[in-house]
């Protein structure tokens, strides 16, 4: 993809996100002028950016949105929920176009009908604001239009004055526009040069400076210091429409003829006069024309010929504009159009030889009639000025170079995400590689008897391990992004769903600055959306129900993020109806999820967790929001895929809190290695509560199931060999004890009996691929330091049906 287009998409995404947020903010405070101005600026900038590309439908709807916001800004229309819905729909349409551009590189489908509908709806919302066009133009004329004598325009050549007089005699008004862009106009998305070049029926344009240019080292390239003097023969309505968004930066004056000389005499005098060039202008014009003519004689059978032809035409057109001869300019346009249409330089060469060169010779001959000493004096002054300017420019460039080297070194480096991911993978491989050093040290001592060598390897292992850990932490910090990137979507989501359900909801977001790994953040989006939709649909009651229950009419939904140690905790809580354990158990029994025994014995906490059972739903009807039985089950699975945990706490009539505990990063996994049936298995350390050794007397049997009491808690015990359907019996340790790995599950702590523990290690977890990807009891595989493959268990899946 073209880098400029890629940059456009990145900036457009940011603008659309900000526009959506500010539209929602404006609903609660529709009279905030600063907010309205900022919103207008964002839409105006986005429209300007889209104009750089051929995205007609996008520019069309953004233009209509800009007009609507402009009327809101001027107080002609009151901002309302209906306007917010319309503008949000428009931004959704623009976002959809951005998606297609990102996928296809352009907009391939035809969206003109949709764009027209949105534009019409936006303009229809203006009501009668623009109905009285005549009175509006009269107001513009009174407010902005003055008059100026043609003799006051000293920048005009005699030929140009003659052309303007002809237009005035024919009854065509001509206007002088002084356009002074705001100093910070570039930050508002304005392009003064583009705006001026697009002025309809442009006759002449000159550029001046507002103030003297500062020293080069102090020059701010992003501060506009220009004033444009424009002459146009288009009707005032078109002129004011063209400059409608910068009316506070322009002065318009109608050009008048204020002279005692008869108009016909003025035209005759101007017609026979010849435009005079300064000696420096003569040389520059001659060099430009000679250079362009040389370019036109180059080979034309090259791929870039058409672009080269347009560049030459633009340069020659600028020369004509500077001279200001309308007849010469008209003949140029004819030749230019013919050259571009035929893709041939001949029409422009003929125009140069037959019209432009003779005209310039005539001008130069007339100018040479001036006194020779005046010419030499002027030429000498020009040369001295050029020489001085060159010396000063050289000094300033050298000074600027030193300034940039010393003071303008960039503090921020933008790096593509794929490069960061690749770097993280390499660091992960280093983590695995350094784990081979202890194995080599042990082999050197036991196999080769080189105790000193083994000791030195262990010393270097300590140093390398420290460096690798620091590298890992540094790269992880680079991948950390604020959780606000996900939270920003929720105000719009809550607003739309609440309106659809007829509910009033106050959304409170806390801890947006909390950071986590980018992959974790991206994995969070869908689970959180599921939870929020369920909270709005099942949790928060309708306003009339809440009033009857003695609650505030508006429900409250709180989303909070905090960091605890190496985990990110996200809490989503509401003050709705909560979860009724009795209703949940009854619904689960009706669906056959639990039997009669479980119906009687399940605790309230266990009953609440049944909502995460596949296919479970309490909704009576299926809608686009709920009732399909895929919500909380999907949430749990997605959270567990990123090694997270989900907990639900609810109290009937008071509300529900759902807590997600997620790791800061998934790049490197720390596992406990255990041995069972002569094989090594890994268990993620974030699921391990503790390791204990028990004697046979500490184990009791309850209903044919083994268990033990550990710290006043009853812990069920399961043999790993039996869970994996291995034929070998579970072995005791050398001390005739049971090695028990206590792990954390959704229903509490569970003990897994293994043959022996082998310590912990860092690994790069590789997911199971192909056919093996369906075996959920394994979280993945990893390569150990001795080259062997470690199977990493997923205890939650392993114990799910026990």
C-alpha cells in the first residue's frame, strides 16, 4: 500500500474515534462551544484529507457533515439526539469505506447511492437555514464586500489592467480577494495553496508575507506567514461559497474604475502598452522558457512522459499568469489541452515558438529602451542581492544543520508492529536457548567429569539469564499499550444499545491508562462487548421498573481496570437486577445441564457459574442482542485462551460484578515441569496454587472419590495418569509420599497427583496445529533446553468433566 494512503488511514481512524467520542459528549452538553468547534475542526480536517485522494463518496458525506456542524456552530441549529444519530451513522459509513480501502487499496464497490442518501439526510436537517439565498448573499455583500479602484492595485501589469477593464466594460464584475490564512491553519487541516489554486475564474494571484521571515534556525515551517492577493471574475455567490470556511480570513472588494480618463481611452492606452519586466525577471523568464523547451524535446516513449508533459505545462502556465496577458493565456490553454489530449509535446512547442518567444522578445526590446546605465545599475544591484542572499543562506543552512543535530534529535521512533513482534519472538527463543546451559553444565559434570567447566557454565548462565530477562522486560514494555484503546468503543456501544432497549444508562470508565500487552488488549475487545451487552440486556432494568424498586431511574454501569502485580484486573459491574441462583438452577435443570441431585446440592456460587455453560441462556426470546446461548461461554473460552480467569459475583436485585484477571503478556510462559509415567509434562504457573507431598494416611475417600484436607479446605485428588488415560499406576516419591500439584479451576482448588516435580522454567508456548488443535487438554508444546518436546497441560479442560 502507498505510504501516503497508509498514513491517511491511520489518521482517519484516529479522527473517527475522536469524532465519535465528541458527538457523545456533545449530547450531554449541547451548548459547549469549544466542543462544537473541536468537532467541526476534526470533520473539516478529515474532509480535507479525503480530498487528497479520489474518494468521492467519502468527501461528499463529510462535506455535508461539515455544513451541518457549521450551522450548529453558528447557532442556527440546535444539536439533538436525532442529529447525533445521523452524524454517527455518517461516521460509520466513512469507517466502512476506510475498511475497504485498507483491504483493497481503494474503494471498489459503488456506494454513491448510500452517500447520496446520507448527504441528503444531513442537508435536509438544515431545514430552512439556507432557503433565502438572495438575502444571504445580500448579507454577505454588506458584511464582506467593499470596493477598490483598479489604479490602487499596483501589483497589476498594464496588460492585466486592460483585460480587467474589458471585463468591467462588458458588465462582468471582478473581485479582489485578500486571503490571510491563520498562522496555525495547517493544524486545522487547511491547505491555503490548494484553496487559492481552485478559486473559480482566477485571473491573477500574488503572494506576500505578513511579516519578515525570521532567521532559518528560528523558522517554524508549520506556521503560515503568507498573504494571498487574488483577482477573480466569478460571481460573488460562487466566490463566497468557495471561501465559506475561511470567511474570517478574507477581505473581498469589488474592483471599480476610478479615473477621469474615458474608459475607452483607458482600454486603448492599456492595449497598446507593453508589460515591463525587470532585468532579473527577464533572465529568470528566459531561463525557465529555455529549460522547459529543452524538456519538451526529450524522448516521448517513456512511462513518465505524461507526468513530464503536465509538469512543463504547469510551469509555462505560471509564467503566463505572472505576465497577465489574457490573450496569451487563452492560446496557452488551447495548446496545453491539445498536447495532453494527444499525448504529444508538439502543440506546446508550437505555442512557445509562435506566441511566447516572440512576445518575450517584444517585451525585452521595449525594456531595452531604458537607459543603459539604469539597466547596469539594476543588474548590479540584483547580482549583489543574489550574492548576499546566497552567502546568508549558506551561513543559515550551516547554522540550521548544527541546530538540528544538537537540539532536534527525535525522542520518538515509530516502528511497525511486525518488527516488534519479531523482536519479541527472538527474545523468546533466547529465553529457551539459555535454558540449555544448566543441562550442558550438568552433562559436563556427570558425563565428562569436568566439574570446573560445569561451574563456569553455570556462572555464565547467571549473567546471560539476567541480560535476557532485562531484554524481555524492555521489549514487553514496548508492546504495552493503554487499555483505553478498547474502552473507547464502549460509550458508543452503551448509548446505542440503551436507546434500542429503551433504557437509561450512565457509563463510568476508570483506569483507562492501565497498560497491557497489545495482543492481550486486542483479545479483550470481544469478551468485554459480550459482557456489556448482557449487562444492558439482562442486568439493568427499564426506567419504570427501577423507580418501582426504589432505584434511580438511570442505571449505572462501571468498567474499571487496575494492575495488580503481573496481571491486569478488569471489573464490569452494574446496579441491575442481578442473577437469581434459583432461577439459574431451574433453567439449567430444564435444559438437562444438571440433574435432580445437582439441583438440590449446588451452592449459589456454583449456580451462578452455570451461566458460562455452553448453550445456557435465560432469555425467553431470541434477539440480535441475546437469547442464543453463546454469550458467556464464548467469553470464558476467549479469556482462557489468553491465560486469563473469569469470576462472577452477583446479588439479586442489587447488581452483578464480573472480574477478568489477565496476564500482562503472553510472550513467555513460566511452567512447572512434572513427571508422570516416565514422561515430562508442563503446567502453567499462573494456574498452580502450590505443590505438596502427602502421606497415604492424609488421603480420605468420599463417595469413591479421593480427597485431602489442606489448610482447612477439602481438596479433591485426581491421578494424572488416569486423567490422561495412561495404563501405568501413579508412583510414590522416594519418600513413599504422594506428589500433589494443587491447581486453580473455576470451581475451586483441585489436587493432581504426579510422580515427581522437576522445578520451573520459561518456555515459548506453541499452540497445537492441524488435527491436534482439537485436543483441548493440552495448551500447546514447547522445546526444552536438551532438545526434547514438552507437552503443556490445560488443567481446566483436563478436570472439566471430573
